[in-house]
C-alpha cells in the first residue's frame, strides 16, 4: 500500500513539473509575440487608410520623395522597419527634401500642416524604434501614427483637388 502511494505521489509530482514547464513555454511564446513587430501586428492596427485619386496620382507622380515615401510606407505595413529605424540624420534629410519638393499646386496650409505632422510622427517613430526601453505597444502606436498621418496627407491632397475642381465649375 505504501509503495502504491509512493508511486502515485511520484507520478503526480512528475505531472505537475511537466505542466509547469508547459506553462513556462506558453508564457515564453506569448511574450515573444508581444516583443515582435511584424506584418500581422501592423495589419491589426485600426485606422482609415486613404488612397490618392487618379487626379492626385497624376499630380504627385513627379514628386520623387512622395513616391519613395509611399514605397517605404508599404514596406512598413509589411513589417520592414529599416527605413524608419535607420540613421536619424538621413531621415531628417529625406524629410527636408520631401518638404522642399512639394508640387506648387499642393502648397497649401492644410497640406503643409499634414506634412509637418507626418514629419513629427516619423521622427517619433525613429526615436521609439531606436531606443531599447520603449514598449512594443508604444512602438506599434507610433507606427499607427505614421500610417494615419500619411493617410491624412493623402486625404488632404484629394480634398484640395476636389475643391479646385468645384471652384472651376461655373454656374450656367
């Protein structure tokens, strides 16, 4: 009887140890998921993504820095952070060229303010990605802010062109 009790006790202890190890593995996997910024995490961000109209596409087509930023935003959506966590001086130079080369037809206060917001959020994202003590949730919020501000820039460009179209219509 004592032997049976010892064997059962031993089996219970071994089973508890296996459950503890399994729980530790589960917690490790969960924490690794929380420390990763990948396409799935970025895809799950909730924001409105505005695309440019055909007229807007025509106007921004010669704006090389806009085209380059569009490519980098698409990479960001796929989880590639290399452009945004690189050297800050290069990012500042890029933003300066971006602002300096805005097409003349788009140089309005609302668009300038959206560009300034975009600049602010890009630089904040760079800071958040290059600092090691920033939580992943905060990094994801910074990514969301960049995506939203780029989307809002697109919305403002569309809105400006639509307003220009309505202003050009003359009453009969």
